[in-house]
C-alpha cells in the first residue's frame, strides 16, 4: 500500500495533498491524473503563500475523504497530524469547517479527539477570540472523559479548572452544564481544586451574598486566577437577578432586588435593564407597584428541577388551550343554533 513519505524538499502538508490526490486519481490513468494532482498541489501552495489556512484545511479534508477507505491507519495518523497542525493556524476553526462532522466520518479515536479539541481551544485563546469560542472546545474536550476511570479522568483536572475560570471570567456567559460533567465533578474533593469547584457552584446555584462571603475568605486565590472582583460582582448580580426571576410567582419586588443585589433604590431599574439587554430575562417594570413582572428568564443550569418545572408549565398551557378550544366550540354551537332559530322565525 502507498504510504505518505514527506521529504526534506516538500512541506508535510503538500506531501499529504500530493499523496491523497495521486491515490484519488489513480484509476483515471496518468494523462488525466497528473494534471489534477498538479492542480491540487498548486492550489495548496497558493493557500500556504496567502495564509489561507481555512481553505487549505478544507482542501486537505476533502482530499482525505476521497481516499479514506484506501489508506492504512499509519497514513491516517499522518494526515490527522497535518490537519491538527493546520487547525493551530486558524483564527476561528469551527466556523470554517465542521469539526464534529470530520470526527464522525473519520471515526477518530477519543485520545485524538482530545488533542484536537484542546489544540483548537488553545489556538482560540492565543488569538484572543471570544471567550465563548475557547470555552466551547474546552467543554468538548472535557466531555470526552465521561465514562472514564478516575485515573484517566485525572488527566483533565487542570483543564477542568481552566474551563471553570473561563466561565467565571466571561462577561457574556451565564449558563453551562459543567456541574454535570464527571471531569469537573472530580474537583469537588480535590485538595488543589476544591475551592475552584465551590466557586463554580456559587455562580451556577447561589446568589451574590454567597460569592461575597467566598471572596472575603479567598481573595488571594481569586487574584491568582486573574479574576477581577468588580467583574465577578457584576456577573453575580445579573445571575442573582435571573435566579430571583425564576420563582413561581413571576413577580420580583423592587425591594427584594435591592437587597439581593446590594444596590441603591435608584439602581434597581438599571440592573433590570442590564439583564434585559443581556437577554437573560423578559419582563416589564411596574413602577407604580414597584415590582418586576417576569415573563421568562434564562436558567443558569438545566437539571431535573428545571425539567419538572417545564413539564408543569407545559401541562398548564395545554390545559388552558384545551379550555379555550372548548369555549370556542361551545360558543360556535350556540351561535349556529341562534342563526337557525332566526331563519325559522323569518320563514
């Protein structure tokens, strides 16, 4: 079987493009194959010169897909290594080609998936992309440890800590499922990272007062992770307001918001507007009665309690709709009967 053999004269990427192109066009004969191979190699070189790494990655993936069933595991490993190297050059890889589709079609092993997800997360962080982008691939990385033994999962401790800090730092992330991940859950009883896990639980399940108490006892720790106290307060105020909005009554008194967020009377509406702007809550402010009337709000986590609440609301809505339909049908019958009576009277 033909094998990829990169030489000192040719870049490994070009070697892979040439190898896959030659294999893909092998059955067409030299007269047809050679121009096609030359064309693909020239296209790859142009991408490299112009720094079009996303186009080059797509070219390699497309070429590799054509010969996937014809190459050895060793060749696939070589091609995969080249793709990972290209990914490290991309500014926003997930927008350029479908990573998940690639992993599924190629049946990439768990270890290689971890390497790829972590590589992308690191690249995005180095390029100072949105925190959400880096966080997305860190969570994909952590998800690969589900179902693994404790020894294997221990490899993910540092990245689990990093993911938590990324979430806490991000000013535009208010919801995640990190608490459901075994790779994150292992930190709860870890001597080095237990406090970081506790911080995550505060941001996802508690309110501002809990954070302030934690900060007072662990200010040095928070600074060591690059967390800014004022930024954390801002985020916790918004998340606390969301938590207040999730109560069954659908109403939040201004006074309750003031006390929970530890703000002045004249700041209440300002923070409600901030929550609306962040799309965390849909509500109206009743200034006359000094209450916020909540239509819906974002849940910080979506666990068993949230599913039960959703089920209850859906059952209520279903009952209301059924009642409305029955009323409409009853009115229709009465109306039709009334019209029939009028017709007889006219005759």
